[in-house]
C-alpha cells in the first residue's frame, strides 16, 4: 500500500512538471516571445499558451509605458550660460521581437540619446529661449528619439524638460539684467513720450502760425478791398463833380450864347466888331465847356482871341460890297 502511494505521488509530480513545462500564462500588458531551440519562433498574446517542454522557452516583454528620469546635468547655452536641466522620457515597446534582439540595454541607450540631443538643442539657443521655448525643444527631442529607437521596437511616448535650474550667481545676474532691461524700456518710453510731445507742440505751433498767416492775409485783403472801394467811390465822386461842373458851364455858355444871339437878331445886318468879339468870347466859352467834359484832353487857344475880329471885319466888308 505504501509503495502504491509513493508511485501515485511520483506520477502526480511528473504530471505537474509536464504541465508546468507545457502550459504558460502570459499576463495582460505583456507579450510572450516563444523561442524554439534558442531561435525566435513566434509571439504569444496575453492568455494561456502551450509550448513544447525542454524545446520552447518563453520570455515576457512588458508593453506598458515606462517612465525614465534623467539625472540633472549641466548644459551650455548659446550665450555661455550653464543651467542644470532635469528631463525625463516615456517609452513603450511596440515590437517585442526587435526589443529583445536589436538592443541589449534600451534604457541606457535612450538616456544617452536624450542627453546628447538636449546638449545639441540647448546649445543652439540662448537661455531666454530655453526658458520660453521648451515645447520646441521637447518636440525636437521626441522626433530625434523616435527616429533612432524605431528599429528597436520602441515608441517614445513623451520626452520633456521638467525643470531648468540656475545657480545663485546666474539668478542674480538675470535679475540685474531684468532691472537693466526695465530701466532701458522705461527710458525708451520716456524718450518716445517726449518725442511725441515735441511733435505735437511743433504741430500746434505750425497750425497757430498758419492760422495767424491766414488771418493777416484776410486782413490785408480786406484793407486792400476797402482802399479799392474808397478810391472807386472817390473817383466816382470826382467824376460826378466834374460832370456837374461841365454841365453848369455848358448851361452858362448856352445862356450867354442865347442872350448874345438874341441881341444880334434885334439889329439886322449889323456886324460891329464889339459884337463879333462878344461872339468869339462866347465860342471860347463853349470850347472850354467841351474841354472840361473830358479831363484827359487839353486845348491850347491863342493868347489874343480878339485878333480874329479883323478877319470877321473883312468878311463883313466883302458881304457889303457884294450887296
């Protein structure tokens, strides 16, 4: 009986060992890589798998995202500043076969790539750009890692700069620089304000000068117009006076002429020199009246107008002889 129990236990142990060597469970979040006689055979998805005992071996590869933090290290920027950068990256295995057979220590390789890429990217930028353009550096870092780790069956989920630390001396220098920049900006703004004020003042003075000139011009024009109207009125008044005087002289001449003619008609055929002199004086008055009506005309008469009476006397004698 004891021998039977011993044999039964041995059989159970053998069966358990056989089952253990034949059956394998691949947990969720992992991939089983089956190697047959040391060579890759196939990949097994999560669940129960069957393998050949003593022939097949199973290696589990996690497909979960893995976070790897880099130790803080100093880098040199383009303006010769040495900040200490703390970075990290997340990666995930997407090809278990390449992950097992293409790279021996993937995490170490990725750390070295991240370190060299950070030095290259930060070295091309000034400290201010590193502080304000982290996303650009993170994008360049992720693209570089994806390109290099793709053949290893690894996908870079995220690569980012977590913190940029500065030494106390650098922080004091940056504060001094900020103060200097603030003072510079204030000085520039003050100068701009003074410039604008000067421009506005000059423009105001220019507008005032223009307005003053326009006013003076209008005053000169109005004075000239008033002087012109005064001269016109004065000339018109003078013309009216001259015309009135000429009319008065003409009226006087006509009255005298009429009176003399009336005297001449009272005595028929009487041409005495006295009357002829009176007639000549009458004609001279008429001529002067006509000349007075045209101020621009001039008439020169002989000094002895009565000398014409002799000619009249000759004419009268010829008239009497003919009778």
